């Protein structure tokens, strides 16, 4: 005779227990997996969030540094542009500059004993042309004509124009000197 286990618990109850055990096992496994995935997600987001905050802080610092550098560069650029403009102006002045003593020496060579100057003026036009204004006296119109011819023949002076010439009666000497006004430009290049 063979011995068999006799089960006194009905089969329905055994099946229900087995089902509850399986459900409890799977539910516990699911909770553990969910808890692990949430822990991993929390760790990653905290690390990524921290790195993002660090990156954003670093980006803000870099942006502030770049803004300061750009401001410094713009300020330096303005100063450099100003210096270049001044250098251009100075080089143009030096390039076109004539010594006043050279102009006076040339006028002294051109003038003769019957003509003399009362006023000499130099003005510079916006295009950097130097204008000379001569105001003086001559003993006669003929002496004035000779002076103008000499002045026109000199390469240092160009565009010589007689603006006015008037005879004045001198009561003391009894002569009639001619008062004249002449304007001309100084040539840019030395002859």
C-alpha cells in the first residue's frame, strides 16, 4: 500500500492562497522596481539640476565678463578712432604746412621800394587751403601792377586777385598813394 498525502484543505482555498501569494510577490516586485526607478530619477535630476544650475551660473558669469570686455573694447575702439582722426588731421597739417617765415621772405623778395604792406593775414579753409590777404599801399597804379605781376609769377602764390585799389589823397605830402587789397592762395607743394 502506498501512502499518499491527504490534504484536508479544500482546493479552492489552496488556489486562492497561491494566487494571493503570487499577487503579493509581483506587487512587492513592482513597488521595489518603482522605488528604484524613482530613486535613480531623483538622483539623476538632482545631479543634472545641480550641473545645470552650475552651468547657468557659469554662463551668467561668462556673459557678464563678455559684456564687460565688449564695453572695454568699444571704449578702446573709440579712443583709437579719435587718435586716428587726430593723426590724420596732424599729418594733413604737417603735409600742407608752410613756414610763415618762408612766405614772408618770398614776399620781401617780390616787393619793391614803391610798395609796402600794412596788414598780412593767413586763413585756412576747410579744404586745408591757406589763403593770404594783403593790405597795403603803393606810390602808383603802375608800381601796384608790377607788384601783382611779380606775385602772380611766383609759383608759391596762386590765384592772385586784386580785390580793391583806391587812390587816397595825403594832405601832408600832397601825393596820392594807392591803397590796395590782394588775396591769393599758397600752393600746397613747395616749388
